[in-house]
């Protein structure tokens, strides 16, 4: 009986994903334990860390708003992935400023080293599209099917964060300079880091495979009739680079206390990017000793030149 059940699940999974997908489970609580330990990625571009405020950034507040980062794994070769992109964009639109997207490409010209780091540290990406919501498991899944994203995000958004972020940036001589402020209202102990992604919207020139084109998967999908592949497809929230190490730069323990603030400045070239379409995604994350002990505590997003204060 168990083998028959597994066969049925395997068949249904193969029908809706480029490799495998999971049936939508009954929602359960997200694991929010305070795990510690571990080491992580390398890389990033130059910068400094310390304390202090930037122009327009106020002192560290006593409370912070909880936000979530949805790291979506996708590829131009994946015919199911345009549906994942629609779901991500819908979640962002219906939760403005609360759900933040970061689309991590694999196996196409938009892939960067961030994918390799996440794939290696977090157990391997085996399904496209799939995603992580604050790098926390939901019904036993870390890299979860797109049907799980909303449920996981809704649970996480009800939590009270121990930290928050503010962002400022400017461009000079073709280089982007980003300052991320990390504030705390609780003492934290562990391998906590700050990570800064640079994402871009409306990236074109990379046709997108589209299994929904003929209407057989979903006759009501807005992807019907757009072609397979979709020429001129606009890829959004594309992770272009990480200004820090891919798994983040360490935050000193002395800063992770009530009222504590850690400030880090990083830079990256803007060559090849449309500055008007760029966003800075900064987050505080715990690097664990195994895939299920990583997590993101909070995240902030800002456009280039925008001063995004604590909220």
C-alpha cells in the first residue's frame, strides 16, 4: 500500500514541475528555533563594517516589522517556471513591503555564484520552480513547491523579529555603494551574518520556456498563447550578484544586543545593469550546521538612491 501511494504521488509530482514537485500539505507551523553554529560562503566585494548612522537613517528603534524573503529557484529552460514567477509577483503585489522576492537562476546565462552557494549549503535544489521562505522549513520542506509559498509566508509574517535593517545607497563613476544598517532589540548568539543581494527587474533578451502556452496545463493561465519559448519575456527580481559573501558577512557578537547597530558598506559595478530597475535586498541570516538550521531573521529592500529607514 505504501508503494502504491508513493507511485501515485510520484506521478502527480512529475506532471507539474521540471523535475519534481510536492502535493500541497496541510499547513503546519514553521520551525523558528534559534539554531546556532556553522560556517558559510565566500566572495563579495570590498567594504567596511562598524557602527554609526547614514544620511536619513534614524537611531535603532525598539521594535521592527517582520518581513520575509522568498528566494525562488528558476531557469529560462524550465517550462513550469513562468507560473512560479506569476505566483511570486502576486504575493509581492498583495503584500507590499512585506514579501520580498529574489529569483536565483540556474543553468542559464542569468546564473550567478549565489545559486552554487545556496545549492551547496542548503541541501541541493532538485525542483524548479521551488523556493525558500526565510530559509525555514514548512511541512518538512525547505526548498518548497510554489503552492507552499503563501502559507509559509503568512505564518512567518505573524512573528516578532529580534532585528531589522535600514538601507541607503548611491551611484558614482559607474559603481553602486550600499550601506546596510543592522539593528537589534534582543541579544543574539550564533553565526549571524548580513547578506546583500543586488536584484534587477525587467531583464530581457533571455527567452523563457513556457509549458502553459497551449492551454493544456491550465486554460485560464495568463501564459496561454504567449509562445514557447516566450520571446521578450521580462525576468523580474533577478539576483545579479551578492555584494557580500554569498552566505553573508559576519556580524560581531558585541553588536547583537538590545539597541546595538552594525553598519556595513559594500560596492559593485553597475555595468550591464539598468540602474533604474535595480533593487538592494539586505537581510540578517543565521548560518547553521545543516540545511534545516539556517534561517533568515528579517529582510529589507530599497531601490537604488532610496533611503529605506527602519520599519
